C-alpha cells in the first residue's frame, strides 16, 4: 500500500469502482468512468478524452478526486 494517504485512498476508490473503465449501471441515467458519474459531473475534463475514444490520463482522474 502506498505511503501517501491520498494515493492509498485513490487506489481503493479505483479498485471499488472496477478500475479505469466506462460503464453504465442499470439504475443510472448516464455513464460512469473510474467512479466519476457523468450526469453529476458533466463538465469534468475527462469526458472530452472519452468522447474521442481515448482514455483520460490518470492525473486528470486524480485531479477530480
């Protein structure tokens, strides 16, 4: 486990969210990526990457958290 408390918490969130994957849960109206729900955070800069068919850099996800 990382020594940095943020990194430890971030890794736990990513594990709980199933990793860096785009998915839709049947109870949600939009997609989620790495625990970031598009309907709740439509202006997150990572959606631009995803909309182009690319994976957002990890630092963009970390900056969200």
